[in-house]
């Protein structure tokens, strides 16, 4: 199973506490939106065996990666390939794994193999998340 979610990848944020002791989820809105986007790819039955999850996060490039003047649409020769800044890759993966939990597989403990990458988009591409899930 392979599908793409358009938009800037979002990381799962830790639960917070108010000064009155209430606990709230700062990722609630992001989870709800992402869940809505993923729901169209949910299989009829969740996987019951071990699964392999491969996720590639494509992050937007900052303007500093591009040249200036009439060549402003071209990337500089020393532009990086990998995104090595926040958000952390483990928090990005946790957001996806939590949303898919119970829909694509019964429990995220079934993920036996995991591969994740954070890359920059090419000049003509949009930020997105590519997800490949298969039973092993």
C-alpha cells in the first residue's frame, strides 16, 4: 500500500498541563486534519501480522537555498539534500504511526520494520509525506 499526503509534515507534540492541572493535546487539530486526509486510504481490514512502514517526509526549502536575481528559481550549487532541523524525525513518525493505529494495523506494536527520511523538496515540488506500508 502506497499513498501521498500533501502538505508540510507536522510533528507530534507532547501533552501539556495548564496551571490548574488540566491536560491538553496541542497536536489535536493537526491529528484531526491528518486523520481526515489519511481516511481515504484506509483498507477494509487492518493488517494483523507484522508490517513494514517506510515514510519519506519532504520539507519545504528555505529561500537561502535559491540563487538571487534573474536566477532566483534555481538552487545554489551547494544546496543540502537532507533536512537536519526541527521537527525531529521521531516525532514526525510518531504522528503518522498514531494516526494509522487501529485503521491500517491493529496496534502500532505490529511495526516490525521502520524506515524514515527527511528530505527537502525539489524546486518544482510541494511539501508532502509519502507512506509505504506492507505486511511482512
